[in-house]
């Protein structure tokens, strides 16, 4: 095991889960004990040049919010259900460095054996490569690997690096892994890469159908009443006007996603059809990824994460399970509840070649208590 032989310090992993809304960092030893941790604001790398971070709109697969609400920045980072954050964002790796140094300091270290960084907006392999070079230049560890943050959700939800994960927060993304190192993924940068779904997209879809229902261009739907009523407005015309003129902040559209689901649950046909289409999209992404990895006919985990899926809406989950049973009968569906930083740490332990007992110890640690906001009762490091 690297760094664990005689005369060498014990091997350690710096695990980073950096979403657009928050960043969790943990320092873990090769035996699966958490030595230190820290939480910071969201990570927003630039479109070009990982070292600097000019202001830019976040991409569609950025942070989500609890209970099925898509993030106001339109972007899939994942907050734990029921947890809100008001932390300032971290612009680029310079901002992330402070959180990393805090975690290293709490562990009594200045660097680690391996850095396992799962970062929001590392959507394309070219972006991962650029960010990996920037991470190496930070000097946090002897070796490093950067992945899209959806891989952290996948690894947190499976016992070995094998399976598929679909994350649906404000946006939607899907990745798959095979034990031999092969991966399956999608660009997941919005409509230009063929994406549909996620909380932000669902809210837009609901608004479109509701507006057309009210003015007569579309089929009747209760959404024409429930959407404006959520904001105390009398009509879709009033809601459209408020959004267009800025009397309602555009970011508040994410509040309409749970309204869509409650309207569907009450039996509205139009709202139900939108939910059903999301189930179809989740299954499409899953089965395409499984097919690319040659796992379509094998017993394999399909992990669901992100706030929209973690809310466990019965119609949505039931539709996903029914469609997957027909197209990938051996797939085993689960909803991941573990914090994604656990997945980043497990990927790091995989790299170190740590034994199963180490992975079990790490899971047990996070199963007892997930990371909390700094200054709000975060668990002490394991010693």
C-alpha cells in the first residue's frame, strides 16, 4: 500500500466533494478512519482556465436543493435533504484551497498520499484533465484524480466500483463504472447535449403547460391554479408577468418543482405526464450507460441521487422501477442517502488498495452521522 511501508508515513486520502452550493472535504487514512474534515462554499470553476474564476452562470447540472427543489442558480451539487446552506461560493481552486487546508490542519497534516476530488462542472474529460493538472499544482497530495461529482454519488451507493448512478437535482446526469476501470457518461451540459429533466427543467415544463392551459392553447391542468397560488398570485398571467418583470426572482422558479409533484399526486393528468417523462428519461440514461458497459443483462446496482430523486415521490420511483424491470430486469434500484464525500473517499481508498474492512469502517463512520455545516456541531475527527 503506498506510503504504508516501514519508514513511510501512513497512507492517507484527501476526499473532496465540491458541488456548486457547498464543498465537503475529509481526510481519511488507509484503514478507513476519518482524521479531519471541513465544509466550505460551492465550487465554481471557470469555463476556461482552472486557476481563475470569472463570474459566469452555473451550468444546468449544478446545485440542487432539498425536497425536490431545484437550485436558484439553475444548476445537480447536492444538499442533504432538509439542509439549507447560505455559504459564500468558492471561486476556483484558490477558494477551495482554504477549505482543504482547514481539513488537513484538523488532521494534523500538510499533505496526503492521494487526492480524490469529485468536482461540479467537471462535465467533460477535457475539463477533468485541466482541473486535475490544477489540483496537482496545489500540492495537496503526492497523486491526484479528478472526476465529475456524479461519480461520488455512484461510489457512495455501491459496494464496489460497479454500477450506474443517475443524479437529478436542478439538472440531470448519469455515470457508470465497471471494475476494470471503464466508465460511461454523458456531457450533461444542458439542452445542447440532449438533456431533459432535473428540477429546473421540470419547473420550466410545468410553467409552459400551465400558461397554455390558461390562455386556451393547451389542455386543462390544475397547474394553472397551483403554480401561481404557490406565490399568492391569482393567475398564470400574473405569475408570468411577475417573473418577466422581475417582481419574482428567476431563482424562485425552483420552488415550483415540488408543486408539480404534489399536483401530479393529486391526480392531474398533465402534471402526471411530466413526472412520467422524467421516469422515462432516468431509465433511458441508466440503460444506455449499462449497455455501454456490457452490464445490461447482469445483476447490477442502479443508484438514484440528487434532491428530486431523494424525495422518493411514489409515482416517479414506481415508474422508474417498472420501466427498469422491463428493460434491465436484473438491475437493483436504490436511492442513495450517504453524503457524496463518502463516495470521493471510497474512490480514494480504491486507489490505495485498502481492504474491505477499511471501506466498511468508513461507511460506518458516515452512517452514524453525516457531515454538518461548520460551526453547527460537526462531528470530531476519529483518532
